C-alpha cells in the first residue's frame, strides 16, 4: 500500500527569509498553506517574526475562521477529499493560488514595514 502522506512542498521568499509550505494531508482530508521552516533560506522562527504583522497579513488574505487551523500561525486550509482523483487539478490550482496570495500579502505588509532582508 502506498504511503498516505502528508506531503509538503516549499516556495522560498528570500527577500524576507521566509518559506511558504504547501501540503496535502489525505488522512485529514485537507490541503493547506502555512509559513514553514527552512534553515537554508534562513527561514527560522517565522511565526514569531511574523506575529507583529499577523493582523495586517490576515486582513489582506480575508480568511474565514473555518479556513484556518489553530497552532499553525498564519495559514489557510481547504477541506477536500484528497483521494478523489477528480479533485487533484483543483487541489493543485488552489495550492498555487493560495501560496501566491500569501506571498503577495507578505510582500505588501513587510515591504511597507521595511522588513525586506531582515
């Protein structure tokens, strides 16, 4: 039997020493995006670094309460049947679109605060 995940991918935001983690968690029936950790990019302690900016970032993302998971910092999730092959194209589109939204929100907020390269 094939391994059931979760599986993770990361998109680097080197200007801000951050990484966006995208994941598929079939056992939990959801996919999501959050700020992860990657020492190669200097992306450590992202949650504590982003905490002062969290309200502004979340305001730009306009996430509904059911779209977030407590304990993952700034994040978004979509509850979807990951085993249904018909859902795979929509899941891939959602992950890429959501990661791009997060990237834009962070660039806007941290760019305004002069946090690039910190």
